[in-house]
C-alpha cells in the first residue's frame, strides 16, 4: 500500500518570541520543516500544508537551501482540523497516511515504520509517552492529586488508512477535536497506541529548540 505523509505546519512562532513562523527557524543551519520532511523521504508522496501567505517564503527557502525533496503544497485552513481536511482532500482513498506536526523534526524512521505497520482498516495508530511529572487538577481554589500511572502524552505522526480518515473528516468541526485520533474516534474508529519517543518533541518554545539542538548533534 502506498505511504503518504501529510505534514501540517501553520504555526506563527508567538511562544518563540520571534518574527518568523517557528517551522522556518534554523535547526543546525536548516529550517526545522526541512528536517521534518526529510524523515518521510522513503514515502511515495509528501503533502505539506501551509498558510497560503507562506508559500512564496517557503519556496524561497527551498531554493536558497537547495532543498529538492519532492512535496506538494496545500493551502491551510482556519484551524488545524480544516488544514488537515484540506490536505486529505488531495489524497486518494487507497493509501496509508501519516499525519505529522511540521515542528516535530526528530521523528525516527523506525517509529514511523512501526506506526504504519500497525495500521489497518478501522484502526488508527498513534505514539504516546508516559507522563513523568506529578499531576494536580485545579478545582476552584483547591487542587487534587491525579494518578499519573495511566496518563500519557500524545505525539505524531498519527497513522490511518486514507479511506477511514477521509471519512472521519467529513464530520462537522468540534472544539473537542484535539488531534486526528479524536476526530477518528468520534467517527467510530478504534485507536491503537504504541510507545513513542522522548526525542520526538514538538518545538514550540526556545527551550524546546535548545533541547532539539542537543538531540540533533
């Protein structure tokens, strides 16, 4: 079955306190987004969802950095849900799709392949890592301890058969949709989890960037 990557990158870099979107910041002298795309170079197709206003800037970066990995640009939407939906509309119904955050450049080939290998009809597969910090729930002026033993953080890529996830995205948008897995479950799909990778962090702050640079050495 054909493997397709759908990479979503609509960040503005507000938490980074920088003037350019975080996906374009340099990690080891190359824009973060290029590192991310490279990790899917063994896939048959790569779709990159960006705001239309960033197309020219991105194409300029590709030229400057001699970035020749073939990929197809797709115009993003008003939310991540709508951006993913726009990307899915460009993909056929006979593929396995890995939907990935553009600012997770350290995803390993091994984890990608494990996720794809576990994907089947009616079942999506996502990577998770255990919560290590103590957790408390705030209730008014009080707080209560939460047992963390069954709590996990969700990562991407999240993998689905294309026909299944395209069908799930025909639903109306809901604020309850926090990722692709939640959209899939709301449409009756089953989610299988596998252990993710601590290195597969999402770069959203300057501290994340510092950690990513250490991992990338």
